């Protein structure tokens, strides 16, 4: 667990458009990644319609997070909402460094109630920016399959940073600590909370790298910059989950396994979640009767501008979208990717041809209809 003990801290906000007010409160160990938080504050303050009090709240457990969540009702989604708004603000200014920081922040570990407890994923809010939607937060390094999960998160983060023209190696800065001892009565784990603009996880040499530079470079090979915010960016929340699961299974040399997160209702503070390994056969919800012998599982037939959703077929390590290089363990994620590919091609056509006879809004409506069949 990244945060576990409390210390009094006065947060001085940056006075910009939609300023974030100053707060004096108890906050656990947010200083570990201070450079990212310090850089994000003025970016969020540029436009903060949800009145999020400070980025640090998104990294806290639910009980503490609610104190600064503003208009965000689901504390499990506060980190994503904060990153999403900051990314939007930076993108509007063409600020690659700002967008990079927003992506880094989204990948930071959230506080949970004990060493070894994974945090709950955001499911109630869909990120507006697909780059943010593709990222999940790091998990407690002592939680189940954490090394594989966190490596997958960092590799995906590197891809998203590369896609906006940033330095993909900055993904490594979001790593967390070495695993703590499960059952540690102090709940501290291997953490730090020294106030340091360089981040005490860095200055105390506590940062554990999730991947090598060579692995980062291999992951971003072929990723072209310029996908940020336009119709060509196709990653969705569902796909991001599957991508992380896929990479986690690969990293653990268990090609028939996937990592799933089980949420226990009514959990206090950060929520109760456990990571488990499940056989691929039980994790994919493939309608075998519909699949036929390698038939198309995509049943949506809408085709604005003559653009159809690409076929989804059994293959690879589960399912494949024709024309897409990724394998999907879950048929729903594959169908979602198919819908989004169609949506992006549709939006591109609408934007490039004013006489197309349909608008991007029509493409959005079509995409909703496509996803309703998943």
C-alpha cells in the first residue's frame, strides 16, 4: 500500500483560472511522487469545473478522497477524473509535457487499507480522453500478481505517452515501492513521506522500476505521435482492462491465465479488491453458438458512410478484430474495439467531408447503438 500513515500538511494552491483553494488537512505519504503532483496542480487549475480540491485526493482511500472530490460522486473514479480534466486542459494548450504529467498521475498507486490490498478500478465514469481511459493505477506491490499488473500498466502508459509525442521512458517514474510485509500492523510497507520536490521515492532510492528501458522501447515501437485527442485514438476503458490482463498473463509466463479484479460491495475507504488468476476458458464470455466455425461475432450492421464495424473472430489467445494487431481474452472488449474502430473511421469521414451527409454526433449515436449489442 502506497499511503498508510497520516501527517499534517498545508497545501498551497496555484491561483490560476478556476483556482484550487488551500486546504490544511491530514494526508498520508503523497510526497513520494511529489514532482508529478506539483506539476499537475496548475494544469488542473486552468479549468476545474468539478471543483476537485487537489490532485492528491485522487490518490487517497475513499473516506479521505471524498473530502476533496468536489462534484465527483464516486471516489473510486476521482483519480481518473482528475487526470482526464488535466489532460483536457493541457491538450487545449498543445502542452505535451502537461499531457504527459496527466497520464503519469493516472498511473500512480492509490491508497488502500492494508499492505497487499489492491485498489478498486473506476467503472462508473468513462474518461473523455482515450489516452486516459487506457491507463489504470498501479497496485500495491504486495498484492496478487502485482509485478505483472504494474509492468503491464507501465508499458501501456509508455505507449500512450509516445502517442502524444512525449518521452515514453517517463512511464518508469510512476513505479512504486518494494513489496511490504502482508500483515504489517503499522500498514506502512516500504514507503516514505518526506516533503521533497524531487519525490522521496527517488531521493531515497526506493523506486522499483516495473520494466527495463529496452522493454519500454520495444513496447512503443511502431507507435506514432499525433494520436492524442483525434478520431484515430481508439483505446477504450474496456480494452484497457483487457490489455492489462493480457500483458499480465504474458509477463507471468502463463499464456492461459488472465488477471481479474473482484470488488467486494460496501468496502470501507479504498474499497476491498483482490486479484486472482483465472483460466482463459472461464474469463472469456464467448457465445460459442454465435461464433460458428470462426464466424463474425460482431452483429452490429449500422454503416454510416458505408463504414462497417470490422469483424470479430475467434483467434490468437481469445478473439481478434480483423485488421487490428491485438488479441483479446474477453469477447466484449474485442467487440468494443470493433465498435470504436468504426466510430473513429466514421468521425474521420465526417470531419474530412462536410458533404458526407452525417456528422460526428451521428457517429457517436451509431457507436452507442453498436456498444448496446455487446
